[in-house]
C-alpha cells in the first residue's frame, strides 16, 4: 500500500518507511521530526538516510542539524561539508547548509568562521 506523504500520521509514515525505504517518505519523516524538535528521531532517521540515500543532500543537512543539537560540532561540520557535493542547483538548500555550518562554528567558539558561513547563506538567499 502506497502512503501519501501529505497529511499522513507520522506513525504511518514510519511504518511505510520500515517496509519500503522510499526517499519521499523519509523526507516527510525528517521534516516532521525537525519541526517537532524530536532530535533523537531526527538523528536516527537521518543516520538511516545517510546509509540508504548517500547522494541526497537533505539527509546530510538533517544529520548535521541533529549533531549540532547534540553539541557534536566537529562531526556536524564533517557531515555538512560532505553533503555540499550533492547539492545541485538549489540555492536555498545550499544556504541552509551554510547557516547550519555557522551554528557549528558558533558551538566551537569560532566567530570568524561562523560569520563567514552566515554571510554566504545570506548572499545565497538574496540571489534566489
């Protein structure tokens, strides 16, 4: 049975993902868990996404976000930098990566790097 990702209950999405491992279902789960600030679930599903869909930049972004929340800033920087390779013609997604990198560098008390990444993010958003 195919589950529509729009307005489906989160538990139904998770059940569907367990059996079918579809990226659109994973995307819906990641966005939900991020919006609800369910960081453990965000971490778990983004880790699975990294294994199953290693060329999808969204999983790198969500994994980086969850690592930042856990204060694992160096790991977040590595994950986010690796994810840049998979961004194709999506300025807003790229801006989100730079914004998240800014948070990582803030966490490491590196204000120059944080500011540089935030400026890149801001410039991309202006050019969109």
